[in-house]
C-alpha cells in the first residue's frame, strides 16, 4: 500500500461578507483584505446603503463600524436582525462605550475589534464567526432532517422523542467530562461526510441520529475505566468493547433497523480487525463506516484522560495513513474535504 501522504491545501473559509464603514480608507482596506482571503465582499458607506445592499442577498457576516453618521451600527444591526436572525456581526469601533457594549452583548454580537485594528486579529475573528455560522446552519439542517423523519408522529410524541435524545446525550457527557460536545461534533462531521458521499436525505438523517447516540452504551461502563489516565488492562478494554452492543440494547425500544446497525458496527474496521463482529469492507454498513471515521478524528483532536489533543493536521495525516486499513478510503477523502473547508470549530476547544 502506498503510504505517501499528499499535502493538504491551506484551509479556506470563503463566505459572503458585508463591510459597513463610513471612512473610505478603512472600508477599502477591509474590503481588499477580506477579498484576498477568498471571501465575497460587498461594502456600504453607511447604514441606509447597507440595508439596500442587504435586501439583494443573504450574508454570513456583517462587519460594521459602531459610530457612523445617520445610523449607528447598533441601529443597523437591530434592523438586519428583523430581516435575517441568523446573520452574525462583528463591530469595529475606536472607543468601547459601556452602554453600547451592554446593548451589543444583549443582541448577541459575535465580536468587537478596536481601532486601529490588526489584520491578523481581524482574520481570526472572521474565521471564528464563519465557523459559528457553519455550526448554526448544520444544527438547523440536522433538526430539519430529523423533523422530516418523524413528521408523522403526534406532536406530543415528537417533543418526547427530541427530549429523550437530548437527555441520553446529556447523560453520556455527564458521565465522561472529556467527551463534552463529542456527540454533536461527531454528528455534524458524519452528516457532512454523508452529504459529500451523495447519500439520500433519509440516510443522512439516520446517520445523524445514530452518530448522536453512538456512545450511549458507555452509560453501562464504570467512570474509573472511562476516565482512567493509564493504559487499560485487557479486561478493562474488553468492557469498553462492549459499549456498541450496550448502546443497541438501550436504543432498541426506541429505534429500529438501520440506525441501530450503524451504532452496532461503528467500531468495525475496513480490514476486518474491528469489533464486535469483525466485518470488513463494504459489509460494514455505510453509516457505521462514516461514524467510525468522524468518531476517530474527533477523539484525536480532543483532550482525553490518557493524552492531550493532537494537532488537526497530524490527526489528518494519521487518518490518511489508515485509509484502506481502519477506514473506508473513499470516505477519508470526504473527511479531509470537510476539515479543510473549515466547517467546524477546532474540536480541541470542546
């Protein structure tokens, strides 16, 4: 097998951004810089012009000066919020007035940047905002798919279904603090990979549901084993290996068919050396192969009781080396695309 690792291109977070700034020099500098980062940038010299531009298209992010003639940045944000609640905002200002700060916090402004600003700080703030925007949209997509899956249920049972799923996830993460946020991150990675693989909406929704609950069986495993900082004994690892089957036992009264199979086999390996049934290649359900990949990557870039988080590029290198052994080679390509496109916040942040 060829183990040569191809270099990964620099991560890009191209998006549609509006810059609202009354000073020509600052506005042009911001527009040119963001354009050089691969973003699609429109600009406006004031609030009223910004509203006219905003009506013509949807923006991921608006960067606006706070103090401008005619309409302040706060007033502009309030109006845009009525037009699109999901747009994120970064405020640029020469002075941080306490009154405006409190108002901005109440409105959920993503970040402040003080003049004179540093382009590196601006770049980090924009990247953080766009990652947050991606996460919001993926959560909405996941909820929409899940709702379509169960739209025939009575409203009472629909609400109970969602509450039950969230309660199980909360229980898992309360038992093992090192996995805080792991379930939702694996869910989003898995759904993005499944989408890139061209799977149907129904299959994507089933994979998302299975990914969110893939570790629920760990409720039946002692915290001393889950959080053990030293290497596990063979007996302890044997108990850990039971968690996919325990997950299926817990979920069987609620779910049927493919989601249960995806959970059951998410620790199988492409080369047949996984568990619980040593399936190999295409005999492993597609959802299990996807969850296995997302689960492994998120575990690598997250802190654990027994080790610190690995750098994202090193984790991708390791995943790439394991294509055709641990992981489906075709799906490895989709995971790399997902991570390189900056779809998610750095998993090590938890």
